[in-house]
């Protein structure tokens, strides 16, 4: 790239080459939709995405860009696993300490 801002004219040439090579219709507008939806899908706050895209309200950003992305299930599973691992670690430690204390008390006549 030249380091210059991506204008509609430059994008038209670039996207024309992509369309020709892939058969997929691409535009600055479609890239903006994909960018916004991808960020929201990956957990970037809607406030930040809305600001970056220059929207006048969060409602617009949420309504237009919060549809399901192809990898949402994978992201959800990873987030759930991370959360449950953290919860289970805390629960496991508490249970282990409580069970160990109870066992020690019963062994010592407690």
C-alpha cells in the first residue's frame, strides 16, 4: 500500500481485484459491516465499536452489527470454558480445604 487513506477510488481498484480473484462482492461498506460485527463478536465493547465506526448512537451499532458471526459458537465455548475453569478452581480449592479441615478434625477427635 501507499500509506495514504483508503479512498473509494483506491478501494474500487483493490476490491475489484479481490472480487475477480474470489468471486465475492467486496466494498468499503461491506468491510465496515464485517469489521464491526467481528469486533462485537469477539467481545469488544459496543461503545468502542460505535465510536470507531462514527455512529451517532450505540443502538445503531448494536442493531446493525450484533448478528451472529460464523465463529460465535467457538468464541462462546472458549469464554465459557475460561469462566468455568476460573470458577471451578476457586470451588475446588474451597472444597479441598474444607474437606481437609473436616478430615483432620475427625482424625483428632473433633
